[in-house]
């Protein structure tokens, strides 16, 4: 379970966390809702380091021992600011007790509010009761409520009986509930016990223990398991996430399908300034419901930028047998994966005579799966294709050029090479009442067909002139209804 949370925000006491507020997952942000306000300073001169200033309507006490202040109390120490109805300050212990309500903004940017507070000014430790917290850091937001917030120091916190989510202020449509939540800002790790995920007031997930990053970074660990029931029995998977580096990670997901056997899935991803890609592998060594064993599915994708004008990529997909999609996927996936694509491509683009000239290189083959009757119709492989496109506007005239050279290859059909040459001119004649778009061009094709069985090799050509006129007229008048 990966939750990108950061406890460097605001905490305020409130009784507004009501189950009746739960609706859909993170409702539209409420512009009327207000976030927690930070503690207000006195506006006095900047204090020297480790000097405490107390401002209040009324103050009594003895020098260097004990002070009590009441009414609009403001306590300032370094970057810490505390607002409260009243405070008791033990100067010898450098400790403040505050009530009936308080708001504390700390040096780290945190704001804590609640009913009562015990706070040690020298090390930033303290105990806040009945808290609602709101936090935002680096674009990540966290809010919630807790019965008790223990500040061990300025980097470590513990919350008891806490509920939190990542929605907008006062939006409690879903939340995570935990008996205890510990956060360490030094390591960036949070640990929660007895965790429940609640949607619209209904618990949908429970785990006795979970740890997660609190600074938005990724962390290795178990992800939420998946459970489904179907014609193959119960399907359970327990994925584990490996965070090797900020640009390198993997997921390993062992599982079992009760009617078939053990299965393991995996995903590996990488990201670099010039290239990125992913590799997905699913493997089942022994399938109890099929005549096939060592069943697998492999998907590999890679994108690469070689330079300013040249890009390329690879896509490769393979399954171990013709029945794989019929056994493990639904109707739509079966229909969409008859021909599994395998291709390598290069794209080149650069301006020529003020307009972009595009050229492509493509190698493409397929793994064709047979249907339930064992019939398969394998398409031609492209080995390779070279294509180019260019167009230029000169006044009302548009010059277009398309060229393509392709070698088609097939194991059981006649192979060959095709050249396509297709230049054209188009004019754009238009005004307020209509338009005329005449076009003339040539579509020339040349074939070189290879010898195949009883068919001899041969050549054939075709040249088709193209004349096209696209026109329209606009008729309108003012009417009243």
C-alpha cells in the first residue's frame, strides 16, 4: 500500500468529521470550505535566538519560575508561534500548557490546534488532544482527525485513533482509519496499525499493519492484494513492489488460481532522459485445466530519442499458445488480440523548404492466434517499409507528396515489393458564401512479385490520375422565433 503523505501542514481541533458527510470519492472541491489558519504572531520585533515572548490580555507570575497568561495569548520562541485562550509557562522546564483551545505553528511550518496542549519549547516535543489536521507539501495534501497527536520532536509524530484522506478541506467522502500512525520525517516512512479503508462510510479493506512513504517518494513493499472469483475458482495475487531507484522499479506478483494452479506476474520499468520502457511477464508452469503447460505472456515496449530529429521504438508481444487469451481474458481482449504486434520503427522529422518533412522506417510481424476451430489467417509481414510525407502551402495552393516502398513477406502466400508515388496539388478557393477545393494528382504503383510455388516472378504497374472537387455553399438568413 503506497500512500504519498506528508505530515508538514496543519492540525486543528474540530467535531466536523461526520459519517453523513461521506459521499463519492473526493467530491468536487468546496470553495466555501476554509483550511486551517496558522497561528498569528504579535507583530513585535524579531527576537534573539531561544528567547521567549508572551503577549496576553492578562499575565501573572514570578520571574524565572512560573507564568500564567489569559485572553488572546501569543507565545513566540524562535520560529514557533502559539495562540491560546490561556497558558501556564514553566520557565525552568521551558514547558507550556495551553487550553481551552490553541493553535501552534512550528518552525517546520506545521500548525497544530486542539483542546489542550503540553509543549516543550526547547526540543519541539508535545502532546495535543482532539486534533483535526490538514497538511500540504509539494502539491500533496493530507487532512484528518486524531484523538491524540504526540510530537516526539520536530521530525517524529504519533497519532492515535486517526482518520485521514487527501481531499479538499472538509471533504470526508472517503478516508483511511488507523488505531496508530507513526511518521518519521527523517527517514520519510510512516507506519500504521489496524488500518481500514472506508468509502462512503463502508469499510472496504483492512490490514493489521502497513508502512508507506510520507514524503511522496516511492518505497519497496507489499501492495494491495487482489482477489476475484470466477469460472476458474478463486484468483488471489499478492504483489510486491521494488523501488530500485527513482527511474527504475519492478513489481513481482505471485498468486494462485485455485482451478488451474500457481501463477506469477512481473513488471519491470525504466526511465532515462533519452529512453524509457517496460517489460511485463506472466508465467504459469502447470495448468490443471489445460493441455498446455509452461504458459506465459510477454509484453515489451521501448521508446528512444536518438537526437533532435530521430526517434524510434520497439513493441513486442507473445503468448505461449493459441488458447491463452481464451483461458485468461474476456471477450473484448480475445477479439483485440488475434494478431499480436511485433514491430521496430524509426521516425525522422526535419523542416525542408520551410515545412516539416517526415520519414519512417518500419519492420512489423505478428504472432497470429488461431480461433477455437484451429483456423488462423496470418497477415503479411512488413520487412521493411520506408515512407515519406511532405506538404507546402504557397498562397492558395497546397503541394503534397507521399512516397512509400514496402517489402511484404508471407510464409504461405506470394511475397513482393511495392513502390507508391503520390504527388498532388490542391487549391483553396473560398469566400463568405462558399468554397471550392479542386485537387489534381497521380497515384502511381509498381509491384515486384516473387516466385511462389507455381507462380512465376513478375512485375506490374498502375498509374491512376486523380481529379477531385470538393465544394460547399453557405445559406443563412435572420429569423425570429
